[in-house]
């Protein structure tokens, strides 16, 4: 073991001044540990690396804080916006968010004000209303539900001049439903279209 210790290279002064308690049993191993500790102790400080690491950590924390602030301001959903369409028979208004996130609960509200009699009000919704969406409730409930060319149709009772119908629809977004889809719909009197709103909805992860 003494021979191993003599062939182990170590910077000057690395050998401990006091006898190592392991001497006589594993002196070479003790010398190796001391040498490794001495070498790391003599490494120069990497000031540039420390500055880069500090700047990177601060940038990442700032980015997360910025995302949280932007989300609180409603940029990522679910702030509602309004769209209106006016026809000879009705005024149609939709209030709903244009951007939502996966797992989010949100509401869409439809207002109809009739200026003349609408005998068979039927709302025909684009595919984006249901694709990847869970419908939690529709109030008031329609008299009947059907499908027209793959689109949902909700039928309500007749409206007279000056009548107003307000519909609340509650949804939950499927987390895998990412992308932009058509969120428009039309109001028909029977099979005849009398008003339509065109808009899109964007779903974020």
C-alpha cells in the first residue's frame, strides 16, 4: 500500500499534515480522496457561468409571471365578447368567449328579439358548438332536438312581435379539443333562414 501511495500524484501540500487514521489500512485511498478535494478547492470561480445561470433563472421566472398575469387579464379565455345580427324579422345576439382553454367551464348566451311573428324558431348550430365540448345544460330546454346535415337543431315555441327569448348554454372544454373551429349559428323560421351570426372559437391546451 505504501508503494501505491508513492505513485499517486497530488498537488503540493495536498497530503494532510496530521497522520490519517486510515494509514496502514488504506493509505492510497485516503491520499486519493485528499487529492480530489484539493483539486476541486483550487478550481477558479466561473463568474461568467454564474451570471448566465442567474440571468436564465430570472428570465424563466419572469416568463411564468408574465403568463400568469396575461391569463388573469383574460387573454387565454374566458372573457366573453358579443356578436349581433339584424334581419327583417329578428335581432340576434350571441355573448360567448372567443378563446377558451382545455378543461374550462364557460357559458354562451343567445338573445333573440322578434320584430314580427316567427312561427317555428329553430336554432341551427355549426359543428364547433359540440365538437370536443361537453354540454352541461341548456336553459330553457328546447321543445325538440334534431340534426340537419350533421348540425344540431334546437326548436322553440313561436315568437310574436316584441317577444324576447334568452337561452343559456353551459359547456366544458375537452382538454384534447385544441384548435380553431366555427362557432356560428343561424335562426330559421321552419326551414327559412332569417338571421345568422358567423364567428370562430379557439381552444388552447
